[in-house]
C-alpha cells in the first residue's frame, strides 16, 4: 500500500524547476491555461504542431484580475502557462515553445535547424524568443500598473497627485519605452514578413503577445501598419483560431499581466 | 570609390535585428558594455570561453543613471549588452549567451548538448536562460521604480501621498512578487549546486544578474543562505573576476535597470 504522505513527499522532493514528476496520465500533453494570458501561445504552438493535448482552464478573479490560487498547486510561481509532458512540469513561455520545437518539430516546420549557430534565421529566432518577454513585455506591464494607479480608488485629495504621478511615469518614461519597442518591431517587420525571416516560426508565436498587448493597451496602432497587418495575419491562421476556440479569446486591455 | 552615403545606406538596409552588417574589424568579438549593467555577463561568458574580445565602454549619466545616447548608434534600442561578432550585431542577454554557447562552446563546457530536448540538464538550462529576464527581473525593476518614486523630489504636500502609493505598491504587490521568486530560486538551489544541475553552465551566468539585483535592492539575503553562497561561488570564479577587471564592478542598488 502506498502511503499518501509518502507520495506527496516523493513529488515534492522530485520537484525540479520544470522537472517535476507528477502522478499524471503519462501520455497526453497537458496545458494549465489561464484565460486572457500568455498561455494561449502554448495552445497555439500545439495546434501548429498538430499534437493532441488537454487543457486545464483557470479563470482570473474578475475583480483583481489575478490568477487563482489553484495555479500555485501546479507550479510554485502560480503563473501561467505551465506545460505538463509526462513527468515534466515546465513554466516560462519562451522555454516551453523552445522545448516543444526541439522535441516535436523534427521536420523543422516552425523552427530553424539549431546549427550553424550563426545562421541568420537561427540568430533571429533565438533573439525574438528572448526579446518578447525579456525586453518588450516589461514596459507594457508597467503601462498597466501606472494606468491602474491613475484610476485606483483613493481619497479625493490624493487623486490628483496619484494621477500626476501616473501621468509623469507614463509620459516621461514608460510611454517612450513602449514606443521605442514598437518602432523597433515595426522596422524589423519591414525586413521580412515574419520575425525570424521569410517563414512563420515559433518566434512569431512568442512575439504575438507583446504586440497584442501593445494594441490592447493604447499603443497607437495606426502608426504601425506592419504590426497591424502582422496581427491580422496571425489571427487568420487556422491553428490560432483553434487555440482560441479551446482557450477562449484574449482580452489584454483589462488587466492581464 | 565608395560613396559614404551609400555605405550608410547599405548598413541601414542590411540591419536585421541582431543581424546588422557593420563595417568593423572582422576578426575580434566586440562587446558594447554599459557600466553597472546586464552586460557584465557577456564579458564573463567570453572569459569562461577563453575567447579574445574587445570592450567598448559606456558610462551611465551619473544623475539619471540612464544609458548614453551613443548606445543608440550601436543598436536602435540603446540598451546594453550588444555583441558584435564579424557582421553580426546582437542584443538581448539570453540570446547572446545562447549564441556564444552554440557557436563557440563546442566542447560543451558551459552548456548541455542540444539534444535530446527533454534531457533534464537541457530543460533546466533552457528554462533559467529565459526565466532570468522573463520572470525574475521585471519585479526587481519595479522595486527600483517605486523606490525612486518614494524619494523623488516633489512639493511637500505631495510627498506623503507619493510615499503612501509607493509603499502600497512595494508592500502589496511588488515585494511579495520578489519574495516569491527568491523563494523559488532558493528552493531550486537546494536540489543541485547550479541552476542547470551538477555543473556550472551559461544559465548560471544568466541567473547571476537577478540574484545580484535582489541582493542590492534590499532582498533580505539572510533568509536565503543558498542564494548567498551561490553569489559567493560565482564571484570567486577567476573568469568572473577577470570580467570585473575589464568591465568594472557592479553597483545595482543605485539605479541599474
């Protein structure tokens, strides 16, 4: 007989970052998916790869827009996405997409050959996979934080000061940063139709989120025709549409971090 | 005779993210290094690899702590690090470290074999390379933003309100996020001495920055003995020390983003 406390122990001691041995069904990939979040990209990637998968849905708190506690039971950081593949429990969008490409995209339909390391498509692919969350998202998250501060409930005498602080941050620092990044992405899409080059890759899946977030958070999209056309092109992909059918549509203006 | 305007044109039109064809010396790697910044990691990686390189130093504005305009001439985002290797001009720490590992670490001294994709060391390596900037750094940058707001010059009647806003953000949201990540990193270092497993890899170089930033920005390091010992271990590495000799010591408390 297996002692429940012991099983728990084994699970905890075997936990290794993304390498947690979970007592799950061994055969089907599972995505822990939070609505209106980064995890739609993982569903989309799996649809592009044509892999079967199971979605575990989590809803944000409608008031605070925060992820529910239940996600912490899956991964200590309580964030989404989390991918479960046999014994592996893996977080971090960029790492998940790379993992899926390296493990399952053996025909290299969505990713360049790993070598040579300096091949332009590989260089670009690697760059945008990191850039999306490492550089593009932080100022977009800050846009949200200061926009919320602007509208946060507080005593009447504090409101104008809070607004002035928020406006100063948004206009003086955060806004110019967002613009810098949007200009950069727009310019890069002037070189080739997709971020890694001539064809659609997992780097485009990774890059979709900051562009969708910028569009939803008041980025002046009229000034960015290539980013607009890019969004149209990705949202027209059948695999994207199937992902939205399973995971729900994205609303990134309200509060998704 | 080559027309200067034409050369400029070629450079601009050939600019491709990190793939800019620059009229530089073709043989030696060049690092555009901003003091007290993420780019120390790139010098360190090059020292670990034993590759010759040239450092181009940039100083922050002593008042605003911002990067100088000159960095925009190297890369449109004006950020550091930027790596120049023959015709390639590449930004984004994680992408640079991966590039250097894939191209020059042929003996796999600092990086796991790329395949199989699901090998634990590869999974962890990939994860921490993304996690450092994608998840750990954003709340640490926000700590800095709100700490500065707390001490920003403003009219006397606004000060208590600004402080109250900053404290609420720091205690209510940003602080708990930083703690969540520090707990996670501490716990992971309880599984193995280095982030990817039993040996030091480029993922440790990438992870050094958020841990150093947390230590400098008032993370209660006494509660994190493994993170403390980790910092001691990396700072004792001869390659790290040589990088500091060339790039200058790190001061991350004052304002480095």
